């Protein structure tokens, strides 16, 4: 009609009417596709509705520069990030092409569909051809005669007879697409030198090398021949069995490896003009770095034999040590048996039996049948406990305390109750679950009575036995308020009856043997007690033994 329509006040298109527009296309249904700086828009003329197309995962504005449609009606949108192929029915992206897929550039500045249905993609560098029927993508560069630099927006055209024109600031290309044949001239890649730690090979012809273990610093120099476009060649290389993949070197033509471990390797290098078509060297190089002598099979076998000999000697010495330990163990058992017999003789020494039977006889002569019967009952129970405990290497703390209490009761009766006693145990200690060697406490009780309380002139004698819990140890505190050790020794030396007492000596020896055999760390500390004036007020014995339960013993 020769009229111009503006859309500044259009109810729908006014939203995009002031934005920079690079290209506009009407599709087969005469709906509009608008490429703008703010993205790609679709205008449905029948419904009078506008839609912004989401391109890829980037939901922000993507500058769209050119649009085309192929024979099937799919829409092609060229951006600065690559090419998007869009379905007009779903308004969603079907496919995305970039340099990764083979384009010469991600900056798309021109699109057109030729008469054969091929889509030509003009990048700011190079040209690509896309076949929508086979999804084949072919790129053309300077080797094909393309003016591949400084392509700008809108510099493309297809004439009515199908001839295509692409222009640049340096000139233009024109051709009939049906006459284009894709022929790739391979690049010839070769090694120019190989340098080892102490040797360099120039223009090497050998493709296999055997190296010492100290020749493991290697440099490869390479080159691709192309007299016209040599400065544009880029390289990548890989040392197989060492590199996980190709290392892109750009225009760098040297690969260096240091301290290569022993092993077999294969070096390959490839070259490309467009970064998509790569051509490999024809003769890869094989390299084997030898192992150091101490990693060879013969050295390992020799070392293994030496180790076996050493292990045999260690085993033999271990057997001898075990035999010696068994002999020592038998000696310990013999010593323990001897101590046990000495202990039994100590507890049943004639002096104790004589005094006990005299006490019973005294009660009988006085016709004190009740005390005689009670004394005799306690005496028999004590003898039975002593005999039972003496047969075992370990007894419960409960059984040991019963024997001690019976012994103290008999001694108190024999001395006409001239002293009292107090035996108590902390609530945290379960006496039937704690075990210890038998008759370990009784000699210290006997010593407190006979050498402390017996010489006391004043009434009020007191013997205290307290069992305390000290984490992993049991502490037995035996305290008397007798005359003390110094006074007892003096009185004993003046006494006409100087009986030999072996109880303490045998107990000390027995404790030493038990500690060696069972590792219980039993120990006894004797402390003299004094009042503020320095007068002896008694003796304290601290007997400490590792806490051992019936469960551990079992």
C-alpha cells in the first residue's frame, strides 16, 4: 500500500518497539520472529500475542543477531553464543551448535537456507554448512579459499539462481552450493627432535626407545607442514599410559616430561587449523623406561629369600624364647607351690594351735561350756576356710574377709576382749566379684595384734580394716592404736618368749612371686603413727592390689 506502520503505541508490540532490532523474519504462517539485543521474540499475528523464547539454560537476555528458516519450517537463531534451532510449534530449542560441535565461531552474523535445503552459517570467522536431514556439520576455512576474517552482520545474500555471496572487509566469496565438494587436505605432522636426559636425536627415524631408569626426563619437539597457513596451526599431544587425555598446546611445539616412572609409553601428536579437524602423526613413538635394579624381579626374589631367612631366624629365636618363658613359668609355679605350703604352715603354726587349744581347755576347766563351744566352732570354721583358700590361687574378697573376721574374733576372745575391731568396705565394692591371692591380708592383721595391741597397757585397743576403691586398684588400710613398731621390738627383745614369726617374711616373698607371675602389682607400705608430742600411737599398713574381677579371671 506504500504506507509505513509504526508500533510505538501497538497494544502488544510496543513492549519491544524501542529495542535494537538486528533481524526480522516472517515464517510460513506469516508469523513474525524478531532478533533483538534483548533476545528472540515470536509474534503470533493471528492471536496478536508476543512470546519471548528461552534460549538454553541462560534465562537472561541473549543478543540474537540473525534468523533463518529451513524447508521443514524450523527456526535458526544466531547469537554471540552459538546457534539455536527452534521448533515453531513448541517454541522450544531442539538443538544447539557451537565451536564444540564444529562451528568456526560462536559469534553467528549470517544465516541462509539454499535451494537444496542446506543451512549456511556465517561466523565472524569462517563458514559452516549444516544438513538438517542428516545433522551433518561441515566447516570451511582459509584452506578452502574462504575470506574468513571480519565478517559482519548482514553481509550475506542468495541470488534468484541460487548463487550465494558472503562478504568481508577484505573481499567476498561467491559460489553455487551444489558445486561445493568437501575435500580436506591432511596436515603432515612430524617429530623434529627427541631429547633424553643425556642424549638428543634430531629428525629421529627410530620409533622405539629403551631407556635407563635415570633417562626419564624427555622432551618432544614437533612440527606440521603447511606453507600457506602454518602460523595458524594449533597442536595437541598425549603420552599414553601417563596423560589421561590430550593436552592442548596451542601453537607451542614442544612437550616436556620429567621424572617419568618406569613403564611403557606411546607418544602421539596431532595438528589442526580450525580446532575441529585433527590430523595425527603417522608414526607414534614408543618408549620404555627401565626399572631401577632394586625393583627388578631378580632383586625382589633375592630380597624375599633374605627376608625369609631373617624371618626363620626370628621364628627360631621366638621358639627358644617361648621355651625359656615356659621354663620360667614352671619355676614360678614351683615357687608359688612352695609359698602356698609355707603359708599353710604359717597359718597353722604350732604356737597358734597351742594357744587356741589352751584357750578352749581353759573354758572347759572353768566349766564355761558356752564360750568353749563358741570358740571351738569359730576355730573349726577358720581352719576349714584356711584349708579351702590355701588350695586356690585366687579367692574372693568376701571369703578372705570372712577368714579374717573369724581370726580376729578368736584373738579377741583369747585376749579377754582387750581390743575391739572394725571391718568395713566401701559401698562401691562388691566383695564377691573381687578376687585376690588367699591369705594376703591375714599376716598384717596378726602383726597388728601381736606386735601392737598385745603390748598396750591401757584398755581401748582398736583394730580397723577399711577396704577402699581407688579406680583400678583396691586399697586395704589396716590400722591399730598399739605401741608402735619401735616399742614392740624393744618389748619383744626383753621378753623371755621370743617366738620366731615368719608370717611377714613369707608374705613379702609370696607377694614378689605373685607379682611376677600374674602382674597384679601388689604392694604394702607400713607407716608409723605419732601424736602431736611425737609419741607413737600405732601403725598403719596400706596394702594395694590391682582390681581383678571374677569375669576377668574366667
